[in-house]
């Protein structure tokens, strides 16, 4: 399996093991469709690893402590726990509908506070972090690689931010935030909660130790500051790269702007699924290479619907065929696998699959039909849904 690293632009091969981490949701609201693109792409990666009999450890975190959750709890007049559990339940339900294989671990931040405190203490003891009146901060000037990992003007970034007097440097980021609002946890520095960037850095340490991971991923918007700040903490402690490859998923755009709750230009996943289907949403994502943005409009949705209908028609057309009982239900398609293993090229994989459908409709062949079934399973399509009459 070959994956292109975001930083080096080189293809990196993974064979025997696969250690992956995908940044998960902050459970304060219903996800929009853009929130689910990463998890669908990583589901295909997960399925490929299983097919290749690789030893896989896949961690997908759940952020259930956050200012957004506090604000939502106030708005809905509920507790933070009620809010996080409500939206986590919805998220897991969406994963099931999308036929997502569950990751090896789905850790909640709230279950890992003590470990995060120890992680922060390591950074303090090594001289990378310091205490202020409002919490603990990471000193970016202590990590030499910080600026080299960024393709932005730091002075320009500083000018766009408000002045925070308590920090040594304007761009130092919080590891522990003191607070008197919302869920609070005891720590050596007073009551508070961990910073967002620390949550993922610690969870990588917890599940993967000091050896780092193979692939780290998420939406392209997580590149900075979240992933750079994750990298800074982990590599400061272990002097070892956090990930061999960084895999970033392109934005979902609506009306030519990034789909975002702050802009109010979103399509909730639950609404899309209700109006169309979870498999049409999956198809919509897979029709484009993961790095490319997708501009949502009626034509894009209609195209995904048409492709799914062609597949459904083909499967139902031959559902009552009398097959050779001695043959397996599906047959591995090496040409299809080769396409997918080249940097998760789902766009060309779907094109290959649609050509199979066209050929089968022209002339039925049992082996090709069984290869089609195999390919649909690797892309994560729900065969029960597709064959349902």
C-alpha cells in the first residue's frame, strides 16, 4: 500500500503493520457531510489493510470536553454529559448507516484526563512548557522545527490574533486551561481541562508509545494549528517523528465556500441520508480523490445517485442467476486492488467498477460478477442495501 505524505510529497509504502490515527469529532452538534468524508476515506484504508492481512491499530478519538459543548449545554439547558452523549450516539449511528468498520479504539477525552496531566508534566520537566496565571502553555520557540513545518508567515499570523498578555510568546498554545466554567478536573496547576492539541498527542502516546504512527489524518483544515501543535508536543518528548505519512482530506464546499457551521452553509449528514441514502453519500465521497475538494451542487449529487442506481440495477438483474455453488461468493480482483493501493485512488477505482457494471450488463460472466461483489465490499458499500428489492 502506497500513501503520499503531505510534507515530502513522496509515496511511502506500508506492508506488515498499519498504525493509524484519525482525528475525531467534537460531539456538540450533528455532523455535516463534510465532517464524514475523512472517516469514509479511512474506512477504505482500514478495509485494504484487513484484506492485506496487515496488523492494524486504528484510533479515532472522541472530543467530549470542549467550550462548544459548554455553550451547547447552556443553549439546550442540559448538562455537558447529556450533550456529548446525545451527539456521540448520533455520530455512531451515522457510522453504522455508512457501513463504517469501527476503529480498534474510540477513546473519549473525558476518560483520559489523568494520562494527559502526566503527559503535560513531561513537557514541563523537559523545559518545553511553562505555567501562567491561566494555565500551562507550550513554548513554540523551544521546538526548532516549528516554523519549518509551516508554510505561513508567523508575523502575519501574530498580527491577526488578539493580544494574550499571560503568554511568553503570542503563538504559544495551551496544554492545560484553568477555568471556572463547565467540566473541571483537578490538576497540579488548579482546576481546568486539557487543551485540544494535547488530547490527540497524548492518545497517540497511550496507544502507540514512543515509536509514533504510520499514518495520521484528518481534514486539511487541521494541518495548522492542530496537527503542527500535536507534532510539536510528541516530538519534543520523544525526539521521534509522530507520523511517517500525513494524509489530508480535501474540503467539502457549498456555494463555492468551505462547508462550515460558522458560515451556516452546511448540509447535515442526517438530512442528506434521509433525503437520499447513506450509500449515495459514500459514493459522492469516493468519486473524487481524497485530496481534492468537492463542490457540492445538484449535478454532483445527481451523478452519485446515477452511479449507485446503475450498480443496484446490475446486482438485482443477476440476483436470481444460478451460480456454481463450489465457487466463493466473491473473487479478489488484483487490478482493482492495484488501483486502490496507489494512494487510495478511489476515483479511478470507482471508474473501474462502473466499467465492470457496463460489461456485465452487456454480457454476464460469473467470475466478473463475483469480482464486482469483492470490489464493492472493499469500497465499503452495503451489499444488503444494494441488493434489496
